[in-house]
C-alpha cells in the first residue's frame, strides 16, 4: 500500500507539483488495487428484477393516482409555503454537502499519507475515503438527476396548466420544467444511503430526515409525489451500486453475501 504511494515522479522542489503528484499517486494506488470478483457491481438476478419492477410500478401508481390529487391540492393554494417544510427543505440541496466534503478533501490532501505510521496511515486513508465517497456519490447522482430533468422536462405542479398531472417539454432547460426526478430528494436519498453505509448506528436518525426532505418537496408544492419518490429511490439505489464498486476494489466496504455490504475492518 505505502509502496505504491511512495512511487513519486521527480518533480523538483516545487511544492504545488509535489502536492499534485502526491494526489495523482494516491488515485493510481486506488485504481490498481486487486479486485474482489465474487460479486458483480450490479447483481443481476430475479430478486433485483422484482425490486426494480416494484419501484417502477410504485412510481407509475403515484403518477396515475396520487399526482392528480396533489395537483388539485396545489392549485387550491394549500401548499405549505411557510412552516417547517419550507424552512427545512433546502437541507436537501447538494451545495453545502459538496462544499464541506470537498473542503475536507482539500485539507486532507495536504497531509502526505506515506509520512504517517501504519496506524496513522490507515486512519487517514479511511477518513479521506469517507469524504471522497460522500462527495462523489452526491455529485454523480445529482448530475444524473439533472440530466434526467432536462431530458424529461416535466412541469412542476405550479406550472401545470389544467389538471393533467403529466405535462412535459423534453430538453427544455427551465426551472419550471425540471420536476422529474426531484434533485433535493435525490441528494437526500444519496446522503441517507451513504450515512447508513458508513455509519450504520445513525440510520435511525438519517432515514427519517431523508424521508422528511423528500416529503417537504411535495408539501411546499414544487414537486409531485412521484418526483420525490423517484428521486429518493434513485439516490439510494445509485449510492448502493456505487458502494458496491468500492467493495469490488476492496475500499471502505466488503461484500456480505450477494446483496449486502459491510464496512471493511468491522464484523
């Protein structure tokens, strides 16, 4: 481990070049790790198929049954534009998560990992990967959700004309037509899954918060129920698959059977 990190290309005494080279070497080290090939990143099986079909079916049920009711509710002026839902909904924004985790990664990058003792290196390695996992899963899931929003172009409840709950203009880059899936809910799902995977003991706290964020998007009238549920599930599933890619490289997680993951170093 430390042997790979210590393979530094000669860069002279330029501190910026040394810093960049140390980061490059660390990610080379992550890339060349031996894979755990017992399980695929996406476990293709009858169980996976049932879960996906079930989630899609539930989204369709919300779309056909619940969304029209919600649209009438919004048009009647019953959305909670003030109160707890409005005050807490922006916890689901990805900005603050990316800034905090990105800043933590930036600070950690100035500590040359190979200079630590073995125990210190293991701690640095785990902390760095924790922040890296949170930053990238929130960023990647959010970017994909944004792509889907623009491709689908579904109108938000307050922008719908008439009582047709599905109105879309594909490839229309506009806030009023960026309803499906909910970006806040995607971030809430990704963060919920990440915290549950990294700190299972805090699941009882973070799961209700993730659900609350998704629900708040519906209650303040900026998303349909199907938008919020789809975003929440997309964030959770994406993070689970992403964590499995880490487990394949024997980073942070290890496989515990075909579907479950555990933190490396814990039983």
